């Protein structure tokens, strides 16, 4: 399923390893762009996808989706976290399909000098504090105990999405050992966006991405964590300016 909002040049947005924060951020681009927000196979609003067994399957899925959408003009490509890794591989194999690229706190580049936090080591009650510098921003998307039905559905959704992520990461974990080599193919103008206080994926990785991409610039957002688009929605103005340049 694809959620779409706004009018203007198309932007394909690829979400992260969960859909708990939703796609409301896209309203910050909707005044200038038509933002398409698909749910990855087996996640969010999409049907189960037990046949997906790695990132290559997801790349083929999105190439097929773009063929089916038959957009009137070349779209921009935007990816967040795991979706940033996905967008990187997608742009590497089909750079001519896209105009500009935005990578928001992208996963996938597993550098031991800049390690990501092991999600499995985070207690569930501590996760909001890792998702946002201001934990109250992330807490908006979690059950607060007032609605047992919502809490039950939340748990089921996260379990389902966790299984889908496990299949995507089965070959190499959350990334690809040759991702730097792939990035060398992305000649599209690229913006790397990162919250300076990101404790899931350290902002120190931004310089590695900038060095590996042929035409990249970096936007570091002060006092923001991993959910930078939700924590600092004003950053979407700068992102939109980059896409419209």
C-alpha cells in the first residue's frame, strides 16, 4: 500500500525498520511535492511477504512498484534509517531512475569505529530515549497504558515488522559489506541529514557517507535524535529547498 500526500514533483520515501511513527512528517513537504510513502513488504499497511529473503528482493519490489506507478516525471528518492540503506542500494542500481536523493540517518554502513547501538540490548521501556533526544517526542507513538487494545495491536505490529526486518537483514545483518562501493555509483546530488544527538546511529557516520558519495552535502540538526524529521520538523524546509534546487 502507498500513502500519498501533496502536489508537485514526486518524492518516493522509504521508511525505517518500523512504521510506528507513521508518515505525518510528509505534510512538511506537501506544499511543494507529491510524497509517496509505501509500506515495505510485510510491514505497515502492506501484505505479508514471506518470500522476501534479503534487500535485493526489496530493491526489485520497488523497481516493479515504480514501473506500475508510471509517474509523470523522474522522482526524488528519500530514505530514513533502514530505508536509507534501502534507498542507497536502489539508487546505486538505478541512479538514472531518480533525480535527487536524501538520506536521513541512514543505516547500512557498519563501520566498527562508528558503531550503531544494538537494538536487542535496549530494554523496551528505554527505546523512546534512544529514538529521540527529547523522549517525549517518541513517546507519542507508544502505548501509554490507557488503551489495552491499542497496546495489543502495537505489539503485534512490531512483532510482524520485526520478522520482515529479520528477512531483509538475513544475508548480512543491517547493511551490506560492499555498501561503500555501491555508493560510488550514486552520481545524483545527495543530502545526508542527521540528528547530532542520535544514539542509535551516531552522527559521526555522516562524514563517512559524504566521503563515499560523489556529490553529497551534509545537514546536521542540533538537539535531535534518530527521529529527526519528527523531532525537528522545521528541517523539512531545508530538505525541500535541496530537492527543489
